[in-house]
């Protein structure tokens, strides 16, 4: 690559001010927040329109330039960071941040890829609607990245993954062609559902530039309880009672260990313990309804009354205001970031069948504690959909680098147990660079061959996020 010539030519396409070559200005685009990947790039491109992206990709295709699409740079598997070779160009979608249309009657919203998730939520709320995707990084992650990684979050139990929220997409292909599939139809059986190819593909098949998304009725009533429990078995039993009684009104059910709550109390601003004493495990249970006629507080009380009677629940705090609901979720959403304050942390984003979560946790916790005596497991996440963030913090006072150096070995241990339970090694964060070499161990030859054929068909020159997803 001849960076100077290409930078000048890209500048002619999208404006010289939108081509970043200064290393200081590039820095925020080259490191992911867990500090695992430090990339290099000749330039960062900041297109302002779909046509700009098309022009970039036409030029890149003609000149064999590898392009790394990047949203809010909150990804956790390194897919959005250029490799250390310094040959890959970063394409940041942050300037493409317009909300194109809100249709309250049709319950849809159409937005560009660079719109921050929280801004999508706010636009929906202003229209008296709900966009349910909710993540800890929602103040900085962008909707294009959410779609490209098929993000999960805390509302999957009631509303599904990001994939379930997408009605249509606008995508720029590797050769610069633009596919306008921004349909808001709820039913369309006219052949292949092409949008599904790009959802969860992490920018390896095309660059998502806009999306038509589903909206839902805005909840008129919201209740939450922070529940102290003795074990994951008790949490699963409580979930079973709540799901049976509340059905679709149960919109959140999160599992947290005492260690994670203590980390939050130490390091998360504004966090306080909702209960008077410590418990081994906690559940955060949320119920919501779009109807004023439905008494969800009484339903919540009935669920917990049954759980108290059967000895499942040790203590519980009911949110007395919307602010308290937010305070409960503040602890849950902050559980990832506070682990950085406790030193090195080895992460696993896994899922297993819901009924097997307690058994999985018991075996996995025992295995990592045997592998690194004194380590502090912090498994937390979405019990209702089987997704556990099985994170392991270093022993107190241990050397961070030495602990993190055990990443691959610990992954092998935990992922082996996940495989035994019929689970997935990536529940919602994607594959990126971090997990691509693990795929042959969990995907059949037929699956990998099909994935490679799709990549070859849509990106024959291999310029879209090369070295990600596919081993």
C-alpha cells in the first residue's frame, strides 16, 4: 500500500478532513477497551453517507485495500481493531448518525449505522415507543456494530437478540454496490432473506450502513426486585416460577454472584447494596407491562411469596421508584467494567441450555479454581436465555500479566465444559479475532465450508475485515 497516495485519493472521495493519518488522532480507533489488541493503520476513514462508503469500497476493491469497519469500538473479541501489520484501513461509521424515520403507528424506526444505541432508545421513547436492546455499553456502542455482532443484552428473554429486532438493512458490498433492503414489512416471503447474511457477520460480508428496526409498546408499568439466593439452583427454580406465572410480562432475569456485587460496591460510582446482608448469589427480576390495567406489582409479590414459602429466596428488595429500578440495573450493567479495577480478568461469553446452568457453573467454577488456586470466578448474566459471562479475575495480589498469560489454557478448560453441556463458545459477543481459531472445534466441516463459500461469493478479494470470524 502507498499510504500517502491512497490517503489523498480517499480524501478526494469523502473530503480530506475525514481521512485521519495523524497517529495521535488515530489512537482511539486502534485499541479496544480491554486492552487486548493494539492495532496500526495508515489511515482512518470517516464517511458521512452511504454513497461515501460505496465510493470507499469501490476504490478499495480496485486497489486491494483491506477495510476494517468500526462502530463505537466497544467490541470484546477484537474484530473492529486493525491488525498490527499496519496494512488495514479503518472505516469508522460514527459520522453516519442520522435517525432517518420514526413510524410510531407502524412500530418501526430507521436509523443509520453510526447512531449510538442510547440515541435509538431515546428516539423511540420520544415517540412513546420502546426499542428494547439494552447493553452496558449503550452510551457508546453503535447500532451498526450491534447488528453486525448480533448483540444480545439484558432484554433477550422478552424481545430476542438483535437479529430478532431487524426488519431491513442497507448494506454496501465489497465492490461498492449498495443493497437497499430497508423494508419495514413484517411478512415477506420473496426468496432468500438476505439481511440475515449480514447480521452477526462482523463486517466480513458487507458493511451495514442503515437499518429498519422494530419498536414495541412503551411499558407503562415497570417493577424490579433484587433477590438474595443461596445457589444457582435456587435462582433457576425462581426463574421457573416467574416464567410460569408472568409469561411475556417477565422482561428480565439476571444472575450475579456475590463477588461481582462486591466489585461493584467497591468501584462503581453510585452503587449500594440493595439488601441488608450478603448472599452467595443474586437475581435481578424485572416485570413490565404496556397496560395500566395489569397489576404487575401484585404479580411480582405473588412470585416472590411462592418462592419464600418454598425456601428458595433468602431476602428481596422491591424497587420503590423508577430510580431504584435503574439503581438495580446499574449494578448489573457495571459488572463488566469493574473487573478491570481488580486486575487481570479472563473472559468467556458462553451459553448452555437454561436447565443446565447450575450444573455447568458448579463444574466450571471448580475447574478454574483448581487450575489457578485463589482465582475469583465472576460468572454473571442472562439466566433466562442461558447466556453466562463466565469471567475469572486474578487472585488478589497476583501478577496481572502472568495471570492473563493463562488465557488460552483457561479458555480450553471452560470451553471444554461448555461443549460437554451442548453450549456455545460465543453467545453474544461474536468471534472476531479472539475466537476464530476455536471454530473448527465447534463447527462441522460442512458449516465451515458453507461459511467460506459465502465469504468467497460476497468478498472474492478478501478485503472486508480479513482474518476475522473464519479461521
